[in-house]
């Protein structure tokens, strides 16, 4: 029998979450962001759930090739554009749209030989200071691109640094709007947080959604995978998002501790009274964060309990006090849900586990270890 740990990708939940993004921006087209191998879920595994998107956006040419190999003929956008000249040949061959964020990428385009001009997304650095032309230089870049025979349509793009937080998007949106006011072309601004929160504020104030934020295309990533972009202010269930991934394992041993006994490396947990603990076949080498410690929530047989002590490479230990029927047995050890949905339907949001580790759901999804087998479910 293989080691009892398994990740499950929930096709129907991905479809549902994509629908939530559409509801939040009903007039926009939706890019499903599938960079980083679909946030760790696997591009091939999420394709069925996300094929209702209007396009797929990612960073890596190899990933773009995989999306085409799945039979996708619609738009694919390279979010960082090309890295070297010959990448443009693949863009031509695979019909990829690509971001242009620096002068060097325009230089490459100017020397590229192609019969079919490319659709490009010109990126503005409206304040995040990662990629893009500054507002002062943006229009010159647009003019330069517009003069190239290699370029077809130019779309306008920016990315928010604080869509999930108090600082919000208004400042960057104002910069973007001022610079692009009279430029033609489609616009794309919003990630998950901007897409969901902007719809919420529109609902809360009774105003129609502000078309500036929704614009022509929205770019939800994390929300599609069922994690709240602004946890703990909002949870995934606040946003009516469902887990795209479940990580489950089984109890492979139990121990009865007497008061004062300790658990695991460093003896960081000391039993305050007699306690039954379960040893679970999941550790940091599976992608469960080592930064988690006593108190991190976990489900055993769909009942919420907590982790105890330190995370080991291959195991964690959990408190079985609230789960009296939990135990071990050949092939039928109790089910432990590290994140996602248990067999009884109870959900443990990946964001709660991430929060316990001082990180975000994104990192946990992306960090699912290659040794964990993955199944795709309806
Ligand atoms: C990753 C990414 C997104 C998606 O962000 P989420 O927070 O996951 O919704 C959108 N736009 C760009 C440019 C990105 O790189």
C-alpha cells in the first residue's frame, strides 16, 4: 500500500469559483491565472474545471505549450512577456499574447520576423515598482509599439500592490486612468482581490460596479483555487469560494500520553493532562509548512481539532480528544484533512493553515510536494 497521503483537485469547485469571478465582474472577460503550474494544482488537472475561462494567463513558455497541447485555441497571455528573442518565435507559432513591460522587449519585437503581428499588453508601473513603464514613460512606449509592423492590437495593463489591504486600489487606478485616458485598446487591471472587493463595495454602496476596476479583462488567480485573497478580513466562505484542493492523509499510529509527557522534536508540546494523540502521514516534505505548531487546525474524520508540537519531515501529531472514534487500522486509519474538504463535507480553509504558519494560501498550494500523489475528482 502506498503511503496514505493524497491531494485531490476538485473540478466542480474550480468551475464554481471561476463563476464567482464572473459574477463579480459580469461585463469583463476572465483570464484564469495558471502560472506556477496552476498554483501547484497542475495545469492538466485544472484544465477541465477552468476551460470556461476566456483565456489562460501564465509566465512560462513551457506552460503555454502545455495549455495548447490540451487543445486550447483561445487566448493565452504571458504575464511577464518574453525573456529572449527566440521566445517571440514561440509566441508567433503558438499564437501567444504577451506583456511588454520594458524597452528591451520592444527592441526584441522590432527585430522579430513574423508574418502575423502580435497582440501585446503594455504594462504600466502604476506604483508597485515591479514590472512596467512608469506613468511618465508609458505613452512613449505605446507610441513606439504602435509604430512596429510586428505589433497588432495594444492592450493596457497594470497590477495592484494593495488590492487586498487598507491602502486599496484607488491611487493606482487614478494614475492608470489619467495616463491612458485617450489611448485606444482593452484594459486589464484586477487580480482576485480587486475583482472580489470591488464588486463587494459596489454591492454595499448600492452603486453599479465601477467599470474602471472591472475593465475589459479581470485576472483572478487565488480566488479560482478557492482561497480568500484578503484573509483574515474575509474568508473563502465569505466570498462563497470552495476549496480547489484537498490535502488528506491518514492516522498511522496513536499514542496515549500521560500528563507531563511531550510530543515530537524539541518536546515543544507538554500534555497538560492525559491525552490521546494521532500520528499523521504528512510532514513538511509533503508541503505542510514546518512553521505550523501547536494549535494549527486540522480535521480528523471531519471533526475539527488541532496539531500538537512540531511538524516533522514525514509526520505531524494531532490531538484526538474531540474525535473519540479515531484510530489506526490496516488500510482504514482515520481520515485527516490538512486543508480542503473532508468526506463529511466539513471544510478547513487552506487560509487558516497558512495563517497559522505566518504565510498565505498561495504559498501552501504552490508548495505541494511532488511526492504527494494527486487525483482529480468531479
Ligand atoms: C499572479 C497574477 C495575478 C493573479 O493574482 P491573484 O492574487 O492570485 O488573483 C494577476 N495579475 C498578474 C500580473 C499576476 O502576476
